[in-house]
C-alpha cells in the first residue's frame, strides 16, 4: 500500500513538474524581451573608446529603423540591404540602446545551421530543454533532431510566448537576424531562411512580432522575394557629401582634437579624403583614426587593388590548367573597366558643369565650404552646405513608411557628391558575357546589387582601384589578348585527333557483316595500301 501511494505521489509530482517546466519555458522567453536583457547592449556599451558619429540630418533609413525597433511598424517584416560598412548594424544597435532593448532580440547568422539555431535560442532565452530533469532518465527526444527540427520546435514555442507578450504589452516584439548573407548559399541556407520567413509572415499578419533580416548580398533578397507578401525592403546607402564631411570632421575631432581638425580643414584634407573614400561611414571612421589621412586613403586604394588582383588578376601567357580562373578574371574585368569608364565620364561632365562662362572654376557651385570658411568651431564649418541639406531634408520629411517605397529607395547624387556609376543587371550581363559570375562578385564584396538590380562597385575605394588598373597603358589590349588566349585554349580543347591503323586487305575496314560473316559494308582509307603499292610499282619500274 505504501509503495503504491509513493508511486502515485511520484507520478503527480512528475506531472506537476512537467506543467511547471512548460510554463517556465514560455516565461523565460517573455523575459528575453524585457529591457536590458539582450547581450548586444553590453557589447555596445564597451565601445565607448570608439567615436560615436552623429549623422545630420538623420537618414530616413535610420528613422524607419527606430520606428521598427520601437514596435511601431506592426503588420510587416523587413529586409535591410546595404554594402558592408554602410551602417545597418550600427543603426539597429543604436535604436535598441535608445530603448534599452525592450521588446528586442538580436542574433547573428552563421554558415553552420546548428550554430544559427544555438544563437537564436540564446537570444530568446530558450535552453532547448537542456535543463529538463527528464534528460537524466533519458526521456528527452532532442538527441535525434536535426537543426531544422530543433529550429521549428523553438519557433513553435516562441509563437506562444509572442502572443502573450503582444497581448500584455500592446506592441509587437522585434527579432533581428543580422548578417543573413552568412548563411550558406545552398539548399541548407535557403531552407533556414524559409523557416524564418514563414513565421515572419504569420507573425506579421497577427501583429505579434516583427522580424528583421539584414544582408550585404543580393541573394538573400532574391530568396525571400519569391514567397514574400508582407516583406518590405530598406536599403542603406552611402552618406551624401554634406553628411560625410560632417561625420568625418566629428570623428577627426574626437580622435585627434580640434587643433588637428582645424589644420586638416585649412589644408583641404577632408575634401580629398571624401573624394577618395566616398560616403561609406565605416571607411570614414577608419581613415579618421590615422594621423595622415591622405596617406591612409591612398593606402586603402592600394590594398583594395592588391587584394582585387589576387582574386581576379589576369595572366597573359597562362597555362591551360588555369583557363577557368582566367575566364572569371577576364569577364570580371570587362565589368570593372566599364564602371571605371563611366565614372571618368561622369567626373568630366561634373567638372564641365562647375565651370562658369568665363571658364573659371566656381567654388560656390561646388559647395566647397572647406576652402571658403575657417570658423572658430571646427564642426560648424559645414553649416554652409545649405543646398545639400535642403534636398536631404526634403527626403527626411517624407512619411516614415516611404523609406521602403521603391520610388523613393533609389540612390541618387546630390551636387558635389563623388560620382558612383552603375549598370543595370541586364547591361552587366551584356558586358560580362557570363552572367553566372555576377552573384559571386557580389558575395566577394567586389560589387553590390540593390533591390532595383543596379550593379555598382561595392565601395568608392574599390571603384578607384578599378580605375587605377584600367587606366594603365594598354591594359584593354592586354585584357583582349588574355581573352583570345582563353578562346584558343577552349578551341584546342574541343579539337579531337582520330588515329586510324590500317587493317585488312589494302587498308579496308569492315563496318558490317551478315550472320555468316560475309561483308555488307566496308570503308577504305585513301592513301593506304594503294599508296604503298604505287610506291612499289614505281620502285620496280626504276629498276
């Protein structure tokens, strides 16, 4: 009797523990969206030594990111595109820090699906049942699960927690997958993206969660676009000239002080750096750390060119073993040379437009404020760019959700901006003659492709590297000779030598026979035994 009572009590305790554990899992998931939980905030607070750049006027992309993180954009999910260093992650982390990450979960993608599942589970405070006491008795069914099954189970449990969170907080939770382009570009990566996208569609329609993907590469957009109904795409572009000059000055002042900044302004260094580096905020911050920014900018281009040649350098007298690699190189350089030519033409047009009727250079039309103003406050030197500010302000004054409108999500140049040419994907296919190489170049961060299928250099230093190589003497002739050699090797590879050995009577080859071995069809080689007999006859006649 006592043993039976003990078994019953043990069973009741197990049932109670099971119910408590399931409720505890959901409670822990809700706690993951409490203020101050996300570990990314701790990392952001450790970066106090880095210069914090304030972009003025604020980009409309950043304004929309803040609204997304604050939970004000329910009913849809987002893909944030942009080249490496354009400020996507910084904008998200800053927006999370402004609200102490309340309602947000942040995790990084990875090439291994199992690691993605682990990072995602950590971000939502889900231990994948590792702390379940039933594991001691072998009652857990987690051991034989694949990464996709584990992810599906985590998403299923998270859905219940999100419904409770949205009901209690009257706002959707925000889940951010950063660097989705790190997922493998194969079936595994596509399956992983589709699992998240299916939940993103469902949660967006229910208004309980907003999922945000960020990516440097076009293939993520191409994968998500096929099945998207509620997805909006946001593109982070380079800073305009006005914004870039202010950001560079602010970084320079924080790293080296006001006196160094004033000297750089007087020497026109900031303008030269912008013309070389462009408006990529990560590169501006990197250059501002160096004492000699001119040399740092020049070295950046040299490094990019050296790296580019290590990947796509052409070899004139190459061996047939590297023919496929030279196909990649020559087709790539056809595109690079075209981009270099277009930028050169755009710069010539801009220089002509900046000449007054008398043929003198007009500083006012170029808004060259660094040469005109030497104010007491170093950062105030850029307040004279009224024209650029007014145009940017007009864009920022648009409705908040217009930032994802395809008609407004187009990269354009303001007066004084460094030219950044582009080709449509269709034009790039015609130029390269091998369209299958385009995505590989994008994945290597050599070119970038936006949602409008515009192909351009991934960064301004990379474009300068294109020009530095393309403008070498007779480089196009060298490129043409390498292409001719590739064609010659391909032609040689398609040529086959057929060797016939003379057999039978007088070089006759029997092609078909009947069932009794009688000849039905035969071929005879010209110049076979007949030629030998003629030579013998001639020799006997001479005797």
